[in-house]
């Protein structure tokens, strides 16, 4: 399964993007802003391609997608949330978007997670 996150709209608070699965639109994303120098809990992860696994999150106490080998970051997950206050460098997903906000996040996450669990091959995420 190939996920692609294309960053589209940037403000001084967040970055909104679109996530596709194998080229087909799945949902919107919200991340922290991109920075040249990482600021803990306030910086989007670097552009690139990452392997994604599903494993147990100690923080959230359930199975969740985890990005592997993200430079200078640990514990980067894909999860539900609506604003930059809901992320510490993770990728939030939603079905609707506006400035610095994504909505219907739980529905978008649940749909995406089911597809990721059903993937019969490895999952990668490319961020551009």
C-alpha cells in the first residue's frame, strides 16, 4: 500500500494536505508547520518516504499506524485530531478542511485505519 501526503496549504500555525492511497484521494491531513530547525512538538516531519507499521501505542493504549526512521523524531503516528494543538509532530486526518482545522477526524481515521489493517503488502508513506 502506497500512501502519499501532498502538503498544500501552509499558515503560521499548521500545514493542510491531501492523503491518497495508491493514487486515490482518501482524506485531508493536518500537521505542524515545516521548520528548518526542529522545535519539539511544533514541527512537521521532513519530506521523504517512510515505512509504516501498525503496532501498540503505549500513549493511546491501542493499535495505531507508526512511521519508522523519521530523522530526529520518535513516535510519529497517524491519528485523529482537529488542530495543531492535537499533534506533537504526528499526522492528523479528517474528511473536511478549513484554515488551521480538519473535521470529521474520527470517521476519516477509522476508514483509513481499516484499509491499512487490510493491506496485504508493506505500507509506505511519501510526503511531498
